[in-house]
C-alpha cells in the first residue's frame, strides 16, 4: 500500500481543527501544537494500515512526524518494497 498526501491530509483533518491544506508541507505540526502527542498513537496505527509496515517504539520520534513532508518521507521509507 502507498500512502498518498491526500489520504494523510484527510486523516489529519479529522483529528485537528486546523486547515492543514493551507499550511505548507514543511510547516511544523507537533512542535507548534497543531497536532498533540495524544494523536501520535492513532497516527502510527493509520500509517501501519496505509504502509503495511509494522511500527514499533523505535519509530516514535517527533522529528519523523513534525510536518506533512516528514510524515510522507517516513511512510515511504517503511513501505514494503
């Protein structure tokens, strides 16, 4: 499975009250509080479902999830080849 940017934005839109489409792909999400740490577990499950990769505690690094671009890069690196 491949995660698309549209699918990610749609998922995040349901969990935050900010129009993420108005933000750039590199806009900080976690470090500015747009997305909080409580959403991390749900985001990891979403990414597992869309990439087919098993994610573990070693993957929980806010640097991997602090922007749309970083989330997309993280997901692409974990997709089975």
